[in-house]
């Protein structure tokens, strides 16, 4: 019998000074049994940092033909395709042919070698942005993940300040390709 997903209830007080977005985000996130805590918190960071009114979580890892998050237009076209992890470059390039904008929130144990070998293959994609975060930041954030997530997230001048469980974490938002 398959293990069920773990449900997280999320509230994020967002102050994205760089994009002039100030919102209280509330959502529910399902963490698939095969998903690491690091990947889940990276999905939440992508959700907050890329927030716009129609951004939604998809079926994610259980639906191979969908991204982790997306925005669809009224006509069904994909306006924003958001991947999390270290996908094959071909997947991102294909998404770029079908979506107006593609964003990768890169994360995983093999991030450094992936960046060295795969980023050059993606450099020419005009509608692709690749973001990454410092590994110790993601690891600490994952260690603080509870079933009820409450974050205060501020992004200012490319620096993320995130308060969770009474602790304030800080990291740089790395833009590896494209613009944020």
C-alpha cells in the first residue's frame, strides 16, 4: 500500500520589496512521501517569491507532465511554469516552447555539479530564469518545517530574510540565468 502525502498548512507574511508585493499568503501543501523536506521548503519559497494571484501548486511529483507550480491564462495557455529541483535541461527547454515564462528554483544535493554541467545548455533560453539558494539556508529551513508553517519572509535588494519559529534566517537569492 502506498504511503499518503503529508499535509502542511502554510501562512506566509510576504514583503517582497524587490517586486512591490505585500501579501498574506495562505495555502495547503501536500508533501509526497518521496519528496525531501528541502525540496518542499524550496517549493514554498518559489511560491512566495514568484507570487501572483493565479499561481497554484499542481500535482507535482505525482504528475510528470506538470510543473510544481503554474499560472494558466483564461484560454488554458501556461503563462508561468515553475520547476523545483534539478531537472534535465531538455525538460526546461520544452517547457519554454509552451509557456511564456519558465522559472527553475534549483535545489538538491547535486546542485553545484548540475550548475556546472547544465547551466551552459540553458543559457540561450530567452524566457528562462534559474534561481538558487544557499544550501545551509535550505537545510536549516527544512529542519524547522512543522505541519503548520508560519513564515515572515522579506526580500529586499536580493537578500531573503525569513523568520520561522522565532529564528531569523538570511540568504542571498542567486539568479543564475535570466532575470528575477
